[in-house]
């Protein structure tokens, strides 16, 4: 048994003993008072029962006189026996104050029984006049019995009035004594409870103070409680918990950062799905229309126009079907080349686009629509504003264990603030053709490969910009499974 349990058990035992003693004393007094009340009441009820039985005898005599049947005779005999039994009960109520009156009362009962016997005798002899005379006598005696009963009850009330008042006064004194005892015990229990609680509340207060410090983020304060009981043990455990919480908080921060990244990935996927649904406005109609225009242009000899329409249809189909999935680098480059065919037709000689692609790198996985937004950004900012146009160079080559994708232009360069916004994934205007912004591309690459070092931007004002994407050869399979479930 623990120390605190022993203290609690001791306090409970003392309280139970005191309360049991009080309960036993009150129960015994209540029992004695009840017996006294019952004794007085039985005296009144016994005399009243005799008076009621005498009236019943007169009633049965009348019934038997009117109709002499065995049933009425049996009822009369029963009433007579009750009178005899009542005489025995009343005889036990004799005391010094009612001795004379009670003796007359018993004689009246005997007279009523004798009169009843004579009535039965005359009734058997069919002497109606004598029977009527005996019936009148019985009725008169019954009246005397009722009057004497009232007299006896009055004497009893007078005799037991002092006793009754004594019982009432004694009850009042016991109530006062009980109140004082209760108040005294209450005070003693309050003092004992306060003393007992101090042994628990003081250490608990220290623990509470330490918990408040922990809630404010202060994990440096040591929790220390003197003693050998369970609360001291709890304090030591609490101190160890403080150390563990401090370690767990660091782990939770790391997990929260990962959870935030996963949530952002989910939001990006949902956003891509939403944009994909927005763009899928009767896609079969658009594909069929572009194919029809391409065939018509080819039949009319406009092969270049036909090729452009095929490129547009290919880009549209790719954007709708591949937006939320990983693709090979080769597929991504293929759609990029279709996009550049359209831009070459738009800018003619103003746009110079060169490529240097290592074929061994084309099987690597990459998020769909990664390259086109970056190249599109170069076209918009490096080629379109310049009167003489500009050049864009696209390279794919091995770099250590991974692959590097390099996109460079000879435009006006990129401000440092914009480079910071791209690297830190701040919101930027979305791409014109894909609906995916530059920062969105960076965020998707980081979530896709699970690393932060996925992009490097080198730019100098007036000399152009070089953007290098670092792609891992593996590590995208889990991302594909998540994308399919989302």
C-alpha cells in the first residue's frame, strides 16, 4: 500500500468511526422514542377497540333479533368473543390513576357479555318481550362503555401528558446536542482535511508551476520535489518528461515541415486537376477541329500551316492528359520542341533556338509541364521585347549521379528580387500557355524529388540568364502513386 493511500485510508477510517458512532446513538434514541410513542398509542387504540366492539355487539343483536339466522348468530358470537379479548387487553392498561374507573369499565364489559347471553336464551325461547328488554339493556350498557372509554382516554391524556412533554423536551435536547456534535466534528474534519491536503497540494502546486513554465516554452527549469512519496516520484517522472518533450518538439517541428510540404503538394495537385477540368471544354471537338484544319491545309499545299496545327493539337493533348503525372524527360522535350516550332513560326528569324541533348538522359522521370513554362518565360522576357529578337539554348547532359537541364538566353537578364522570389517559391504570374507559374515549377520539382537543391539561376543584367535544373534519375515512383490516389 502506498504512502498516500495509507493517509487517505486513515482519514476515511476515522471519519467512518465517528459517523458510525453518531448514527448508532441516534438510531438507539430513535428506537426508544418510537417504543414510548407506540406504548401510548396502543393504550388509546385498545380502549377505542373495546368501544367499537361494544357497538358492533349491539348491531349484531339487532340483526339477530330481526332475523334469527345461523349467519347472524355466528357474527354475534364473534363480536362477543372480541369483547372478551378486548377486556384482557384493557386490563393490562391498569395503573394507579385509572384503577377505579378501569374496574367499572371491565364490569360494564362483563355486563354486556351477560346481557348478550340472556338475550340469546330468551331468543331461543321465543320470548320477544324479554329479548327486547335485554336488547335495550345491551344498548344502554354499550352507551356507558363508550362514555367510559372517553373518560379513560381523557385520564390517559392527563396522565401521559407529562411523559409526552418529557419526550418532546428530550428530543429537542438531543437535536441540539446533535447539532453541536455535528459542528464540532465538522470543524475537526476540516482541520484534519486541511492538514492532510497540504501534504498533497504543496507538491502538486510545484508541479503546476512547472507545468505553466513548460506551457510557456521554458524547458530549462528543473522540476524538483522533496519527499519519498508518490508525488515526489511523479515530479521526477515529470522532469524526465520535460526532457523528452524538449526532444520531441524538435522532431515535431521537422514532421510539421514535412506535413506542410505534403499538404502543399496535395493543394498543387488539386489546383492542377481544377485547371485541367477547366481546360477540358469539349476536347474531342477541339482535337477533331485541329485535325480537320491540318488535313485541309495539307491538301491545299500549306504544309507549314499543317505542321503548326499538328503541334498545337499535340501540346493541347499533352497538357490535358499529363498535367498531374510524371513523364520521361524525352516526352517532356518532345512537347517542348512542338512548342518551339510554334514560336519559331511566330517570331521567324528573330528567334534562334539550339539544342544539345544527351540521348542517355531521356528515360529519367520528371513532372509533366516542367520545361515548357521555363522556356516560355525566356521567350516572353528575352526574345519578345527585343527588336532584333534573341537566342535560346537548351542543353541536357549528365552531371554526377544526376542529370542537368540547362536553359540559357541572351536577354536583358533577371533582377535579383525576382530570382529570390522564384527560389523561395513566392507567388508569380502564371504561364501563358500552361497556367503554371515559374515558382510553381520549382515547388513541384522539390516535392517530386524530395530535395531542395533542384534549380540554380545565374543572371547578369544585359548579358542574359542561365537556368539549370538538377534532375535525379530515380525517386519519383512514390510520387506517381500519390498522384494517382489524389
